[in-house]
């Protein structure tokens, strides 16, 4: 108590400009410590982990051949996590349209002994826009939509019907890389951040959770384990179909796709580091 009195006295002795600066620093610091303070006074029923990465299906001309490739990279460090390539004679292959995406991976862990029903998770990030798609294991009843609560920036709200007791799930928010997002990430080199302002369920009132930064490789491995039990899906792989020898050569025309800048080659230990 005596320390508080001394601090209060010291504060009032400062100039007006110093008081404004001190209050500004406190206001900026509060959002970072609020989740921890809340966790001290309220038992945490759900843990949230997050990682970012991009994946790209690309195509490049190689003289008489065409190079088809797939790459998954850590968005934070720009390290290549996995890359596959296949060079095929021009017009002798069929593949999916080339495209790049930014993915936000959220690991939601129900650490309580009760099922969580009507679970809602609010997410905000510059990598989320009107084209963002939601993905999860097929057995999970989940939906997502953008909402604009009064006086705050729009949120992308993930709704899960039921998250069983002591279980985990990985949710994916997948956004195509258009010119704006490409400029944001690879030209201006601005960091892609994420905020989780609240989680809520029928079992507890909304509160700001502690968000853990997860290694991208560990997140992908964790998702693989969780999805294996549910016969999950993934289109993050190279898909090239070679035409039979008796089928005529296709006219591919000019390749219009513009690949993302080349990712760094990193050691396995640092590839997924946040």
C-alpha cells in the first residue's frame, strides 16, 4: 500500500506531457497482460495456439518443358517447409490452376472435463478478408462469418457446435493471395499478425484467451495426427496428371501465373520457428 501511495504521489508531480505519455504507455501495455490477469482469476477451459504459413501451387516455363511445383512455407520466417517439383514436356500434363494462399492455423484445446457447446472464437488479422474460407476435420460442425460489433474492427467469428471434453481440433482460415495481400506480405514486408479478442461458450462468459505462438511444423504434424482419425482431407500437395501417350498434346497457351518470391532454404530446426 505504501508503494502505491509513493507511486501516486510521484505521478502527480510529473508535468502534463509526462502524465499523458505515462498513461499512453499503460494503455498500450494493458492488452498484452490482460489475458494473463484474467487467467489468474478465472480457470481456463480452452487453450489457443496459432501459426501462419503459405502454400502455393505454381507453374513456370522451362524451355521445352513446364515446371509444376508445390511449396509450403512458414510465413513468419519465410523458410520453405516442403517443396515438390515435377518437370513435364509442354502440353503433356494436366494440373489444378496455380494459386497461392495464406493460412492461419488455430489449435483449440478443450482442457476441461466437460463438453464445450456453442463455442465462439473471435479472430482478427490482416490476412482475413471477404474471400477467406474455413476448414476443419469433416466430423466437426463448424462455421465462420465476419461480424462487426459496435465500435470495434470487424471480426471473423468461428462457431463450433460442440468441442468434446479433453479434445483438440485444428481450424484453418485460408485466404487466396491477391495483389493486395501479395503487396502487404512480399513487397511492403509487413508482418501478418493475429488477435483473438475473445472466446465464449455456453459454459463460460467471453474472455480474452492467452494465445500461444506455435512452431508451424509442429502445428502441421499435430493437425495430421488429429485428422488421421477422421479420414481428413488436404489439397496441399502437388497434383499433376501425365497424359497418356495416345492422347494429343494440350495447348497450354501463355503461362500467366506469377509465382511468389522464392522462399529461404532453412534447416529443419528453424523452418517452422515463429
